[in-house]
């Protein structure tokens, strides 16, 4: 047991990149809002948005299907079906703080997105090909997708996390493209969605990192107690008994 107690304590999981990223995201969103508030329909970057829209939007009469339909549904109520599955897995593993972190990652970024939408109230592109609500800035689909990618990365083991990041970045990029392809958002709306989703989730990660690490340390301790290693608790050979 003494050998187990001498193992180094796990870190609290807090990194400078978490709060720096959250602060940088808040600054970017603030600057974009200041550019939009005087004239929501004609910010200084509207020319780039119109060029991208003309180059990427689907042809009139297009019916969303396949990947595009899936991505549209992922950002709507059907996408929320993932949440109870994740919560069931985390609660079965007794990762209570991780479960609360997951719920907040689903709710806080979207609440912030709705606040910004109502404050800015930017008009959407004309004739979107899917059902949309008011306000184009930022893209709620991209906010929730970015938050989801970072949230899952936090829940994964570090050895798996490094493989998840590239896949997650591609997922966010494809979601950004799909929202402009469907004419639901301007390009800058999707950029702001990625920034806001990342910033809010990084802030939550910084706040919850010690608690999530405590969950993991407790789970590791239970696993060691159930399956003690001979190397930790007792010498494995007669030679180990010798001074």
C-alpha cells in the first residue's frame, strides 16, 4: 500500500491554453459584434461573405440529403439524443463531475449563442434551403458542433485524444461548409460559431479540469483496488526479498 501512496498525484488538468483560448475567443466575438451592431446587414467583411455565398451555396430547389441532411439534424433536437447516451456512460463509470461538465457543454455555449443572436440580429442570406430561426450571427450549428468536439476530447483518455482532434477539426470544418452550402449562414457566422463554441467550452474545461481529474483519479483508484498489481503491493520473486 505504501508503494501506491508514493505514486505521483495526478495534475489538476488546468492548462494555460484553456483560459488564453477562452479570452482570445471572447475578444474576437466582441470585435465582430462591434463591427456588426452599427449595420448588421453591412459589416466591413460583408463583401467576403457575399463572395463565399455566391461560390458555395447550393442551387435553387436543392433538397438536403445524405451528409448535409445529417449535419443539419445534428444541430437540431435529433442531435440531442447523443446527450443521454453520454450521460448514461459517464454515470455508469461514476464520473459525476464529467457528467455535469457534459450537460453544461451542451447548454452554456448555446445560451451564449442565443444571447449574441438577439443582440446583433443579423439578417440571414436570402432563401435558405432549411428551416431557420431569427438571427444569422453566430451559427448555432457550428457553436454546438465545436463545443461537442472539445467536450468529447476532454472526456477521452489522452492517448485517444490525440487521434480525436484531427477528426473533430474536420467535423467542424464540414459543418461550417454545410451551413453556407444550405444558405443558412454567411461565412463569418460560421467562423464566429466556431470561435464562440471553442471559447465557451475551453472556459468550462478550465473550470472543471480539477473536478474531472478527481473523477478520473477516483476511478483509477477503484480499478487498482479491484485488480492490485503484484509489483505495487508485494515482491514477485524471492530475489526481490533480498537487500
